[in-house]
C-alpha cells in the first residue's frame, strides 16, 4: 500500500511538529535540516496555552517530554523593580485550562525529534530548491539525492530561501529597530518564582525560570542593525547592571560562561503578509510564513498551531492505492485543496498576531522619558483581569477547522 510522502525543510520546532503530526496521520516523512547535528545549546521557549492545546491534539506532552517550569506569577516591571502588572499563573490556568510553561529549547527540540523514526531525520542536508513544474514537487538538496514528494513543508526559517523563490515580489523582512541577547544561566540558589519582563527606556530584560534550576534570560535594546559589542557580557552589565534584583545577580552568572553562549540577533518581522501560505503542493509555516517579533512569545506557538492545522487538513497518508501512483483514485486534488484550506485557516490569524507583536514591541521600546512614563502609568492602571481578557483571542484562539472541500476531478 502506498503512503504519501512529505518532505519538511527545516528541523526547528514548527518543522518537527509538522513532521510528527503528519507521521501520526500515516505519512512517510523526511525532514531535511542544514545543520550537521541537533542543537545542544540555545535558549528557552515559553509555550502558551494555545500551543499546549495544539500539541495535545497530536499527543505531544511538552512538559513530560522536555521538562517544564510553571512560574508562580508573570508580569511586567520597571527598572527599579516596581510591578506594572502581575498575574497569578493559577488564575491563568483556570481561565485557559492550562498555565503557560517554559522549557529549554534544545531539550524540547530533542524530544520532538525523538518522536520520529530515526530514518526520517536528515541532518547536514540543505534544501536548495523545489522543482514543481509537473505539479508533483521534487526537492533538490545540496547533498543529493533528489526527493520526490506529495507535499513540501517549508519550515526553513526567517530567511526562508523557499519563500524568496516563490514570492519574489514580496518585500521580505522588516527590521523592528532592536537587537536581542539570549542566554541560559545556572542559578538554582536564587529561587526566582516569577517570569518577568522589565521595561526601561529603549531597553528590556526578561527572566524565565526553567525546571532544571536554570534561567532563560533575554534582553533587547534599540540600536542600529548590525551593532555588535566586542564583549556581550560587558555590554549587558553596562546596560542592565543597575536594574532591580535579581538582574545583577543573574548577570554575574552570565560572566561565568563562554561569551559564545550569549546569542545576539537583530529582530526582524515580515514586512507584509504573504499573499497565501501555499503554492501548489508547498506549504509555508512558522517564521518562513509569518516571521514576527518575539514580544508576545507567540512565534514558536504560532508555528506549532500551523503544523497541527496543516496536518489536520491534509488527507491521511495511506493513499489506498496499490498501483504505485502515489494517489488513490479521485484523490489527486486532495492535497492542493487541503493547502488552500490551510491558507484560509491560518493567514488572517497569524498576520493579526504579527501586527500585534509589532505594536507591543513599540511600547516596550519607547525611549522618551515622558512617553515611557505615560506608558507605565497606563499599564499600571489596567486591571489584571482586564489585561488577561485581552489575551483571550491568543490563548483561546486555537481551533481545528473543518475538512476542506475537494472538487471532484
């Protein structure tokens, strides 16, 4: 019996989630990742209730797979330590069915990869293009051989070569005006119970506790693109060393690591939405489809939603065809119809999140003392319950759509 074959370009969180979801739908899956091996270093990732709900629909328990931490509270502070807003995660769990969790990104990626057959994963394999002139795509790789496919999932990241190839008129990426540093530090003795983001003027600092006693730290600053301090540890201390506790103590732990453990990336989002999230039998997801600023913690979460919805809409992997043609009788339009339904289900939601993340980032990046003061007063004046209600469309927004319409051939 024939099985449909999906080639996934990229072994990030979105690509691996798509591969798992398709594998569990009976597809044969090949994941091509240009990196020579799985990541062993990196930062953390927060999984919001919408992402956890999506993962649950495909049988992935993120907390069990990768370990997790549930902070007692979450909120935003000023640089002197005063809370502008704070919410108990128990209240969030009651409202959304589950609290957000934080996991180390390398451990989560490894857990996702472990859910796939080992032969599905091809590290050190760079996708160079897709030939779909005949209507059935063939994936070209730098290492060879070519991979005929019934579906190509373009999960090839923010600089997606496949996005540029198929949407050459799209304006591409937009620099949002900030650079970001990320790292993990060991500090189990500090016992920090809260996940927090602190706002200054044109600078922010985030602290997320992880289950293994480490903390995921991130910081942003409004600087020209390409700004790279010679010593990132010294730069972080210069900018944030006088901020409230426990930031100085955490920065002291950063100093014990190799400078290469501090990742720095300029922040970009997509300048405009793609006209669609598919072309023929190619589907884009995650950063390749709708790169967004990290200000809502939804980049990875939306990639997970994409992957689960995509697999849900696609036909099962068993084609019911014993002839070797790759499609059962009358089912030749099933995959293209599913991808059109995927665009309809995901394009508006992901673009709304992209724009919202950009707006929130502008608030956090305000540099004018007057504007920052007005911002802080407005945030403090907003009741916590009202602020959380404004997140309902994000955290309760994941839905599995109905099946796509397939026009008989």
